[in-house]
């Protein structure tokens, strides 16, 4: 149930701005929904005069409304304490309180029940809020004093009484602790009455709260009220690995959620034969190696052939056990295992467009080298580079661009000449005598340059 401040507006949730202190008390942990609030009381019946009051960290008590005050959920009241008074918030009224007290086995006798004095005044609320502000720095100093005295204990929380006359220190310890000297130090430093209260590790986690490995708030701090013992047999029934790091919760003990589905597993295991029963066949004696509770399968292996497992159903295993009780043997387990249909691997398609989880498994070096080689080849083709000689057998292959002559490679490329004007060419054609030139034979001169030895002979 959500209060008025947690409603939605324009299709978007507003959220609770009160941080767990709203007037209707619908956002606090361990809150009970009053499903009898809209029901009228029969004629002649008086309303139930007990009220449920909540204190710090979900601590609740039931008080009698002797003054017949008109109380509603969210009212701050001053209640009776062993010495002085305490301040709390009303969380439940009416007939549902009777159901809660009967479930928790709380006595309704007048000598055992505490009373509600009045609704809290502004002065009471100011004293209460000032005392709550002192709790956190006081806890830090208290831990320092416990370390100086070398006490093997952990102070987890401090709670002031509503009138600031007493402070309760909650601590956890694995062994018995003598804290008489510590109480003297606390009384001298904090100037108030001190009460030490030891709690278990599960109670400490429920008071402080936290986030579990499942990603949700701890069950003990939200809805779980009774703490049942959890043993390692619960993990064995569910075929979980006995790893203390995975089975332990925030409190360091086994998780309470191991008991949630334990009954279902125990009911399912009733249809399975005991794993210590051996199957006798003509091929050999088979021993159970593994069971699958969800599919109802069992794996057996012959003695001496522990690597070869044979999967059969629970009905087939019971059938073989019944035959063995008649002092008879079956031929082999392969006859029963062949009757089972092979599991078909379902191939899931990527319809969302996500990247493959195995995209980084393959080597990357070869791919990069191949890509670099292909890039270099493309660059050489674009620039018409002919550094490499053509190999044999490659001349007949079709190529997009013909390679130039390797002999032309030795000569430097001539610079491109400027294109003449076409009008000038038309004027140069009618010239009659293009032959008379100062150097009619330039080629023989170039050949003579290649034969310097003949010139030397003529000179001699």
C-alpha cells in the first residue's frame, strides 16, 4: 500500500519525499496493512483498546489505551517505560491489533501490559529529536573506547529513550564479554544511564538493513520476523555447492532463503530412489553419480568405468531395483538409456541486435596483418608502383591495370609538356621547310656517348 505522497502524477511516479516518516506509515519496514480499517464494528461491541507502537529500526510494542484517546496511524505518542517515558509512532489500531497479539502470544493481562500516557507535545518531540541526533557520533566514540579496552565485541547500534534519560547499546560478540569497565567509561563520558543488550548476528542485520546478493533488500529487515535455524543439509537437498562465501548472508550465517523451497525439494525427492542403492546388471554393478530433480533423471556408472555415465529415468531405476530384489539381473543399463530421447540443443537467434559474447575470444593479430597487407596492395595499385618484378605464371592472368615496362623504370619520367594551342598547330602545318635545323642528328651523338673506347683509339 502507498500513501498519498507516493501517488503518480501525469503518468510519472512522484515518489516518497518523507524518507520513511510519512503520516500514514505505509513506507516503513515491517508495516502491516490494516485491511479491517473500512469495516464497521458491530452494534454493542467496543473497539479494541490496544495500539501497536513502532520505535527505532522496526522495534514494536503493544500498549493499552487506558485514556481512551482518539488515535490514528501516524500519531506520535508518549508511552510508559521502565523509568520515565518513551516516544513512538502509532502503526496499527483496531481489531487487527488483536490478531497480531494473538499471533505473537502477547498476554493481555493488566499487570503485564504497558500504557499510553498522552499524545506527544512539541516539547517531547524536540527532546526526542535532539537525542536521536546524538546517537551516531556517540556510537563512534563508544567503539573507540571498546577497542582501547581490548574487548572482543562490536557495538552495532545505540538507541536513546524518548526522554533522553537512558541509552541502550546493542552489541554482538562470539564469546562472553566482561564489559563492567566499559559501562563505567560510558557513564562518565556520556552522562546518562547505560544499558547493554546483546543481539545475535541475524538480529543485527535486521536492525541495520542492507542489500542481499539477489539485489533486493534483506528479508529480515523488510518482512521476515521469525528466524528459523538453517543447516547445511538444506543446501545438500537442493544440490548446491557447499561454498560458505555463496551460502552466507550479510550476517555471516547461512541465508534464510535456503529454507524457502526446501519443502518442495523434499517432496520431489520422495519420487527418487536412494542414491546409495546399487544397480546389479550382467555387465557389472552400477553406482549413482548424479540426479536431476527438475527433469527426473539419474546418472549411473559401472564400477571401474567411472568416466562413462548412463542416464535413466527414476521409473527405470525403480524397475531395475525391483528386479534386483527378486535376485535377478538386467542385461545392461544401455538398454534403458537408449530409450531416452536425446536432448535437442536450442539455437537462439539474436533478435535484439546485441553483440556476441564470444566476439573477443578469437585471436586478433592475424586479422590485423591481413588487413594491413590488403591495404598496402590497394595503395600500390592506386599509385601504379612497380617495385616488384612480375613472377612467372602471372602474365596470363587478367589485371585491372596493365603494369608498365620494367625497362622504362630505369629512365626518369619526363615532365608533362604544356599542351599547345590547337590554333597554333593549324598555323604551323603549312610551313614548307621544317628540315633545316642546327643539329640534324641528335641520336648518333647519344650512341657515341655509349662507346668511349673507340674515340680513344682514334686519338692514338
